[in-house]
């Protein structure tokens, strides 16, 4: 008999906790804003893309293909994060636009890295930069104009040449 009473008390406690959990979860769902309106650090993520692209340039033009591959992957991962966030900024589907324009340019850079071809890398990198600027144009951010690095990486505390 004692076992049955303990079992019933335990079952009642579990049912009460489940009921409370469902109420809290429902409340959280009602309080949380819809995913489309939640804040996403788009500017910060774009800054990461630019930094990785700069480092990619220096690694690739010095023939450090392993490092270039690393920064290529960082660009791809950051772009994937932006795509997954489904960013809509000022009515423009930024994530959708990025997933349409960027992958072919990133794939071209990857091919040049795999071929370890500096001339091809430079061409594909320029295409990547042009793609970034085309996206900025489409999103009404043409005032953000990315350029191919013009000189040595004087401001980096990293060596880009192969070890």
C-alpha cells in the first residue's frame, strides 16, 4: 500500500511539473518575438567576412595554400551563419540574396586554392570582391565598397607567407 501511495504522489508531482513546464514554454513562445524580427548582428558578421577576405588575399598571394584554405572555410562558415539567420533588412531578404550570389564566387576561390594557382586565385578573388559589391548594390549599401587589398598587410600581426 505504501508503494502505491508513493507512486501516486510521484506521478502527481511529475504531472504537475509537466503542466508547469508546458505553461512556461507557452508563455516564452508568446513573449519571444518572431524569428524574422529578432536581432542579428549583420554588420558584425559582414566585418568578419571582410577580415577573413583580407587574410585570404594575403595568404593566397603569398602561396600559403593551407592558410588560404583556412580563411576560405571561415568565409563559407560565416556566410552559412548569415544564410541560416534568414536576415531581412529594410525589406530586403539579405540572407536569400547572399545565398544566391556568394556560393559560386566562394567555390571559384576554393578551386584556385586547390589548384595552388596564384594567377587563378587573383582572378577568382577579384570575382569574390565584385560579388560582395554587387550584393551591397542590391541591398542599397553601395556606399560599402570592398576592394582588393592594394599593398602589403602592414596592419596585421600575422605572417601570411608559408612557414
